C-alpha cells in the first residue's frame, strides 16, 4: 500500500470536527498527542465525520462495547458513520483511508490511519472528575472506568514543575499535560488496577544549589 501515517487528534479540513467526532452531550472527547480518547455511556450514538480526499475503509471496532452502523460516503471521499455504545467496556475504532486521486493523475501511495479509543460507562450521571493540586499530594482516590483525574500544580516562579505522569497508562491514561512554573495534566481511567501520578518541582538553580525539590504524588485505584 505504501506508507501509512497516523491521523492527528484534530484536523483543519472545513466541516471536519476535532478527532472526527461530532460534538454531542453524549460523548466527551479528549484529543491526545497520538490518540484521541472518548468517554460515553450505554445507549449513546456518536456520529463521526472523516476527512474528504481519502477513500476510507469501513470503520471497525475491536470490542462489542461499540458497534458501527449507518456508514455513508459523501462525494469527495469523506466518510460518515454512527458509533453505537451498546455495552460497558473499552473499544478502539479504526479505519484506514487511501489518498483519492483524479483519474490519470500521478498519485502518492499514501494511507492515513484514524483511531479513536472509547470508554463506555453504564450511565452519563455516573462519571466524575477529580481535581488534585499540590495540597492533595499523598492522597489516594478510587475511580471507575471513564472517570477523570485532573492535576493542577503551581508554586514559586523560580521553581519548575515536571509534567505530571502516570505510572501505568493501561490503568490511568494521560491525555494532556504541561510543565513549567505551573503544570497540569489530565488522566482518564481506562483499566482496572492501581496507578500513581507523580511530578517534581525543581529550583531554577538545581542541581548547583542546595534548595530542595518538591515531590507531588497521588494514588489512583480504578475498580472498573
């Protein structure tokens, strides 16, 4: 087929929404650096719209939690489909598009991968978002699949926080993050188990001076 590239979390094509997901109260989409993630609930229907200029394969789900239906192919090579959340669990929906070229014109052998990871919960009202600051360092939290943990750190301007990180991406997946005199990160509970989120706040003169670094750590137990 030639080379394959991974579609980024957002697109610039007119009429194509971020991550290809039409905005809806039934789904929360978080663009990631390499993978978009979405949280929804049983009974929801999510509409996707993918870039024109590509011949897209039929989207496929790797789990019974999400079913694909109502596939449409508007003129110009775009693709639209409905994703039905039918069971609690995890699912990744993927499709590959090859460049659509005019007949008789030179055409690069280029393919594009679109991928979206879902967490499906029992109901939308069951989801929670927990925010932790440096004051909560040392705390432990119990989460369920689809819950979010937002970390927001601040401190003296002569100190620099590292980007908060998860010890187990299979349990608590990082979907965004930043570092600096203030730092933040968002994590999505995606699998049963335990994970620790850590960050360190280092003085600007480190390691030449004796000013101590500060450690932030919170523990998360995801129960499913």
